[in-house]
C-alpha cells in the first residue's frame, strides 16, 4: 500500500470555531512535496496583499512533509508560516520535537488557521476528531503550564502541543511557538500571530501508521545514511554537545558576536561553550526529535541558587544572543534567560538582539538608566538581562518598547540608535558575524524573512569537515573556496544551500542532515522518494523543488512591497570588526552589490532589482500552478 500523494489539509476558522477539510491534488505534491513549499503556495493564494499580520485574514499554517511519520532519518520537522508582524513580509519558522509526526499520524499534512476567536481557545486533533475548547483558564499561563492543563483536560497518553506563552498573548513582535515544550519555531513572531488569534495551543494525537511503497528499499537507504552519520565528526559533535560547541570555535576564531557585534572575541567566553556546560554539570542529553540519529537537543539543569530551574537547550544562537552579544559570561544567568524565553515563548535571537541594543543605547546616553526602570542596565549584567526578559514578556515599562523589536524601537528613540539596531527588513540578525563569512552574508541579504541562518546555512564555506570540502570541490572545482573571507564562488554555494535547505523543509527532514553534516544529499532524497512514495525524481528535479519554493517566497514579498531591498544591517556594512584575529573585516556595500549581481544572474532574476522573471517562473512551472502569479508578472515582471 502506498500513501496518497494528495495533501489532506485541516482548515480551522477560529471566528466561528469550525473545522473543514481540503484536499490538494497529487500534482501539487510532485511540485512542492509538502512542508514549506506547500505553505508558500497556500499563503500566496490564500490571502491578499497588505493583510494585517495580526488580523483575522492572516493565515497561520502548520505544515509537514511527506517523509514525516516515516522512518526516514530526521524526518520530524514542522514548518510554521504566516505574514510576519516583525517584518510585514513572508515568514517561515521551523521546529522539531514530535508534534509534526503526531499530526501526520493523525491523518493530516497541514493545518491552516484563520480568523480570530471570540475568547481564548485551544484545539485538539485526535485523528479525525477535531474539538475546540475554551482556554480562558490557561490564558496567562507559561508554555509548560498551558501544556500540562491541556493534557489533563484531554486525558490519555500520546498528546503533544504547539503552544504559546505570555509573550504571544501580549503580542510581542518576536514571540514564538513552542512544540514538545522546548522546541521553538522562533523567528518572525509566529507566536504573536497565534496570540492575536487567541489560540493558546493545538494538541495533537495520532494513531495511524503511514505506509511506504518499498520497505526493503527504505531500510537499505536508512542504513546508508546511518553509516554516514556514524563516520561524521560533525554529527558526533551534535550528539555530544548539540550546537553549543560552536561557541568555542567562534570565540577562538574571532567570529563570535560580542557587545552587539561591536567586537568578535569575548574574554571568559568559554563559560558559554558546550565543553564547560558539560564539565560543570549543567548540560545533559535531551530527547531526540523523531527518528533522529544525531540527538542534538540537550537539557540543562541548575540545581540551586537564584536561577534554579531546568529547560531544553540551549542552542548556540541563544548563548550568543543572551550571552556574548550582551557581554554576559554568567553561565547560570544565560541558562535562566534561555529557560524564561522557552517558557514565555520568546525568540532568543531577537530577545538578545533588542537587549544588547538597549545596553548600547544606555552606554551612549540615548536612553538613561532611569528610563529603563531596571537596575544596572550595562554590558555584562546577567541580572539586567534576566529582568528585561520578564519586562519584555509583560510589556512593562521599557519592556513595552523592546517588545516592538529593534527596528521599531530605534525609530521611536531616534538619534543614532538605528545604527546599533542590528536588523534588516525588521528582523534581528542571527548571531553569525557575516563580516567574516561571505556566503552567510549573501544568504542573509536575500533571505525573504530577513538576516537569518535557517534559510541556506552555507556551512561548507568554512571547510570544517571532509563532507564540506567535498561539496565545495564538487560545486566549484577546488577546495580553495573553503575560505569564508573570500567572495569568489559564494553565489554558487548560496544557491546550492538555499535549494537544499528549502527541499529539506518541504519534506520535513532536518537541515543538520543536509546542510551541516551533509549525510543526506539530493541522491539520498531521490532514493527515499522512491522508497516512500514510489515517486521517481532525478537529483536535479529534487533541487528544483527547493528552487520553486525559494522563488515563490520571493514573489510573496514582491507583491507585499516591490521596493523591498536585499540588504544587511547598517553596522555589518559600515563598522568593521574592531578586535581579534579578524579585525578590519566587514561587508561593504560594494562587496554586497557584486555578490548580488552574480546571484541574480544565477537565479535568472532581473539584474536591476532582483525580481524573479517570467522566464524562471515558467521554467519552474509556477506561472500556471499558482493563482495570482500571472497578474503579479503583468504588474512587475
């Protein structure tokens, strides 16, 4: 028996608490494969331009890929998509855990949420049984509290939740959605969209097995991937330390964002790294996402003292955002900040970004200590960082300003504060110093959701593994391009990574398998497609699924604002690295202009403005498949 190639979509209208079923044809499966690609099509076709991100017409989409729920390694990822309140553009945010698997086993590929509920609500999906529950009693609860209450109400075992905390309820611009308690769909304010709809959580339980076309072939392909994982040094590091080992590498190499990207090395920064966290007994093995051989997710515990507690993580980005970006080396304060962000439902990257911006504003006298109403707001103050997380969540005092994000906050404060707002198009930059990583710089600039690493993640430019070096040689003919400080070959590297990352998101597998460890490639994906769905694709066709998704997302933004530019934060393009072994490096405007010109040519975009051409839309079979694209091309093509 083979699973249906069509998409089964659950549409929840919160305005009247109704649920309906939509089925999309098999032809769409072959074009998008689910997940992020499916969501991009639904978003583009399902809402008009100019929709209020916090209004009833903005769709909030939870989408899985056709590999999710099968034994394909790492196939447990969920994509959450909507128009972002932080940027007013397209946003997708990805998360792990077991929620996506539960949804697929309940018989659904995707959930589309529209409308605004008359009162706080949570939804339960128990296979085909859909129920709406009054959530007034849990409005104001943390993620963990809301999860526990919902499970108690529903009863039985096997439930998982996608939930918001108080940050989402209070419409913090960078509130996130948490699945399986500790896995964050962190970027772009998806939690605020959920909060505006008065949706506290969605609980899912599924009992159906998902059939595969060729179980023997599937097991053979799984063993090949597991053998690669066993040999991979990077996979071993992820298993032992998660992403936290990157802190030491970045600090030693002079690429760690310190003091709001003013510097790139932090004395005492080792106290934020994975080795230290393990040696001091803080970090322990967590629960792996569904069918993952790498098990990167960790759990931290503080046994005693003012920061006593426990939580999932932290990730590199969290340690760099709440730690080094704020000059905080107090390990327990940073771990507490991580716990609070998880429980309140806050994106740790934007939280650290806006707090470090405030610290710089105070240092330069643009905002006074008295205005902060929080003691000792200065570089290195873990106490201030932790207290500001509380204030942001509740939108109290200075927290109300910070809850708007650095772009809006700097516009309100004025002066030179906009120069210290390390954001572009409304999104705070991930804690990657692109001044010393040119492929990352280009990928951040062209990312439709803003300067963020989880769009292309071109780690191969560092050449830190045999697999990375092999890929660079395959793409560019030489390992000499494994140098993050040169621009040559970077457009080609970014294009490959963004295509691979997109098809990864479409299928619901983890990017660590495809763009970090490289244990799954396009040939592997083609084999898995045949084994799971009896679908035959070449490796080139696999990559085209990713390209199709990337181009459609760009078209969404074109419709929203044709003047949107591919840019990087002002500081990144004007202030060189001040100290450390990479002193003097920066992303200049001329450098970015040259990178974009080469990238646009590769993509067959308009060389003047980076808009997708009618020719590329026809080649990718988008023009006839997506309603409204032809009209968009008539207007802007």
